[in-house]
C-alpha cells in the first residue's frame, strides 16, 4: 500500500481612473523593454512567468536570477524555491521538514510491512487462536494506516503554506531536477486579466469555452495550451466566489 501526498476599478471620475491606473502600474511586474520599445507587461500563463518556462531544468531556472539561491523547503523529494522578493529559508523549518519527511517514509514502510503480514482471513471454522491472531494483525495495520494518514495530512498542510494564497510572493517547485510547478505571485494576471481576486463570473466567462472545468471543490483547471501535460489551476473561495490562487503545474512530474 502506497500513500501520496499524493494556491483584486471603480469609475467615479477622471481622478479615480488615474488612481486605478497608477495602482495597476504599481503592482504589475514588467519585463525589460526590447528594441527601444515600451516594456512588455509580464503575464502568467501556459508559457510560464517571465523567464521561467515549462520544461526547463532546475539549473536553468536558478540561472535566471528570478529565484532565491537556496530552497525554501524540501518535501517528499520536491524542492520549493521562493522568488527573490519572497521569504528566505528558515533552517529550523528545513530541519523540521526533513524530520517529518523521514517519519512519513518510515510510516509508509510500516504500513506496507504490516499489510503484507495480515494474510487471508481465516475460515469461519478456523481455531479461535487463528481468528484472534488475524484480527490482531489487521488492527496493527489499521493503526499504522491511520498514523500514516495523519502524517500525510500534515505534509499536505505544509505544502499548502508554500503553494497557495498564504504565500503571496509566489513559489516555484522542482522534481527530479526539472521545473514542475509555478505558483503565481498575488499580483500576477493572465493575458486576459484573471488572477487572485478575480470573480468566478469573470473566470468562467473568460475560459469556459477554452477548456476550463471544475475538477474538485474549490478548483477550476484548464489545459496549458501548447504545453503537453501542463495545467493552469485556479483555486477559489466558494464563500466569496473569488479566485484565491493561480498555478501552472506539470501533471506528469514526479518528486522522487
């Protein structure tokens, strides 16, 4: 048995309009100008985020200068890096992640071991001792499964701290030396203006005819066109009906 652990113009006159434009300019990340022209607005989408693109290696991604040089976390074999304006690695958190990771792997191995020991259930007329022995082995395996599930949930919660709205500066993750996920910064927007704070009405109106679908409670997904195996995810709050997090991820990537 194997477990896996598997995220904001009101038109009130000319002054308000100018204020809104200023706000957009202040929060939008821009790429350098090319050929002496105006700077191109950076957008988040199937092609990635700035110089970070699907398919690049970890070495190539770090060479862009977009990311902190050291990982923010290493969980279940995957590395998580913040952008240069994001949080810095915490040695204590890294050590705790490593300890939790080791404990989880041990728990999974224990589940696998105890599960194989259960064996087939005894026949109804088998001796009482055999019945009790089988029940005891089953109970031990069930307790091990429960313990591993608690650890898996803890790991999921930790990843949600790194990849989701609680990390407004964004995050990038690598698995087996390749880029596997880009968590968009809070201010990032797609070419169609969708990002954190967008309404579900705008999200659906913009992308329903382009492959967007509700795949799980609190998440819409759509294929990252032109990037085989990659998906654009739009997490949302069902109470406020607003997008809370956008990410681009490789559905085929593995951590180990």
